[in-house]
C-alpha cells in the first residue's frame, strides 16, 4: 500500500512508540572497556579521558564499570622491559596476569578478556618474533602466543583474545589450552583485523609502534572484504568461539557480512582513532558527544555486532542509564 494509506511516521509520533518498535537495542551489557595496565599511571595524550592504570587502578576502574552494568574489560599490558621474543607476554607475574587475578578477586562476575599478542612486549614492536632477514616468522611465533594464552588462563582470564594475525594461531592456542587443562576457556579471535590508519592513538597507549616497517604483511588489506570472510572461516575452523572485526566504523559492511556467514557471536572493536576523532570533534564544538557516541555504538550493533569493545564504554553506560 502506498501513501496516503501507508504513513510510516505513525510509529515515530511519540517517544513511547519509537521505543516500542526500535529494531536495535544498545545496552551496557553489550560493551567491553579496554584497559592499559602498567607499573605507573599516566594519561594518554592522544586519547583524552583514557589513561594507563596500575593494578590497583585497574581494579578500581573495573569496579566502576561493573557497577554501571558494563559486561567486561579487555586488558593490555605494558611491561617495564622488552626483548626480541616478547617474553613478558607469558610472565606469570606480568601486568596482565597480575591485573586478571586482582580484578577477578574483587569483581568475579565481570568478564575479563586478555589481549594475546607480542607487540607490546617485543623490543622491535612487531606482533611476532623476527627472522634473520627482519620479517616476522609466523610459525615460530605460534608457540609463544600459545604460551602467553596459557599464562593468562592460569591467572584466571575468562576469555583470551589473540590479536596478532599470525596464520594458525587460533588452532595453536586451542591445542595448548586444551593440553594444559583449559578446554572450556573460550577464544575471541581478532578474525578480520585490518592494517588500519585508525590505530594511531593506540600506539602511544600500548607503546607498540614498530621500530621499523609496518604490519601490512600480516594484518589485512583494508580493500578486502572477501578475504575477511576467509579469515573468519579459518578461525572458526580452528576453534574460535567469538570472532571480531577491527576497526568497526569504517568496516560496518564487513561486520554485516561476518554476521551473515556465522552463528557465532560477533564482536567489533571501536578503535582508538575512532574514539579520538569523536573527542576532537566534540572539543571543536562540531557536535554533542552523548548523541554521537550512542548513535555510533547503535550503528555498530545494527551492522551485526553482538559485542562492542569501546573506549566510550563507561560514558555510554552512564548515558544509557539516564534514558
């Protein structure tokens, strides 16, 4: 039926009607907040409102997030010392491991996810160990990533999340977790992680800028959507329990395509550059922060993400409680 019999505005007339027929729901229970854990606290200048936190600071932040109904945290560790292998990544007394134990002791119901990668821990800043020619050795890196995941599991992580983009790492981590008695620990795979310009502020936050070259040899070409589905299929076949697309906003089409091809939960990472752009625009008076953040997160949910990792998590949860 066409106008004038059909009038779609009928269901937009009042706030109650709009709420009744809303197709996409956004709630704090869908949000995960990243935390950067280090030996000393410090603001991250490229990301206004975000700071590195100590162990006690991570526990306090986790408590605030839990009180707001945020589902969980994603932990990144910044070690005091680095080496060529990134051995701090599997140090049972490392920043992430200590933070996991402390947070779970105080807030056992909060989901604690740990990022599994070597880039924050290597002296060269790459996500795996290097060959003699300076390239990243994919296969030699798998054992170290699996060792890191087991260390996180021993500390009490609820989910481990490999972000390195080495081929075969989900299978290697699954096999090692199973062999060490952690068969029930889920893996959230950064399945389609693109070599994006939107990661810039994260480099400061995690002190993970490569000393040479870039990560385009192992992270995905931003132009490739079909390849993202291949990556996702492979991670699922290797044992991933949740798959993720990173970044989020420039890749909403990829999120939608991944959602359409799998029944697994789908996560999306609303990354540091997306966050920093919003903060810069708000500071310039371009728009109102609350409205644009909630619209942004709703768009990521609408594209098909069940879980959103975002630096806006705490603010968004407060705003949602006021609606």
